[in-house]
């Protein structure tokens, strides 16, 4: 597997985030649905869906087994800035009251190796494994001490599972 690209995320990118918890049978689907559900409810309630340019997520914790109830899944929305094309101006729109787990969180700037996954979220682990086990050791690159990201290029509500496109972003030194 080769990286789709090496990119640089500028400083000042923030995401409106919501947090789900709990790994079940070695996956975070339930936590992801919880976090994205909270975000979408707030987004739709504020009427700001047209301003979102990036849907992203991060799992900042190392799981403590296949059913870790505390492992976090953080879903995020970036307004005004497209992470996929590195274009636009990041914004924090007014009219979004922070409640529940909603929070504004900065996204780590710097270099990233980006890998494109095409297919259902249930097969994303294959791209992650290929990036870490195949690409990274032979790349000459080193990881930064930041959690990796996923950037969703299309939405599961309107895209068949086999056509979903997700970018895996590994933070590089």
C-alpha cells in the first residue's frame, strides 16, 4: 500500500466534537453512532449543515481489550475548511450551544500521510493495518505523538457502503 499523499494541516483548525465511549467486539461502531448522532442533532438543530466542510474522527485511547467500555471515539465537524483539499477558512459558527459532550477541539497541525479506503467502515481495519504494518516501516517516516485521524469523504446516509471513501491520516514528524 502506498500513501495517497503527504499533506500538511495548518494551525488553527478546530472541530466541533462529540464523544462516544465503548468498544464492543473489537470495534467502535456503537460509539461512533453515538458521537455522530449527537453532532448531527446539534448541527441540524442549528441549521448549519451547509457550512460543514469536513467530517472527521479520532480514537485517542489505546483499547484495553476487545470490549473496553472506556475507549473514546471522538467525532468532529470542521466548518469552512476542507481537510480533503486543504482549502477554505476554518470557522466557529455562532448559534451552536455546547451541551452533552459537545466541545470545540483543536486538530493537531503538521504533516500527515494520507491513505484512502474505499468500502464499508467494517473493512477500515485493513487500511489501518496496511498503513502501519506495510507502508510505515518501509517509508523512512516517523510518527508524531498525536492520534491519527479519519476523514470521511462521503456520507453513509446517501452512499452505498461499497462506495464509501474514508481517509486515514497518520501524523508524521
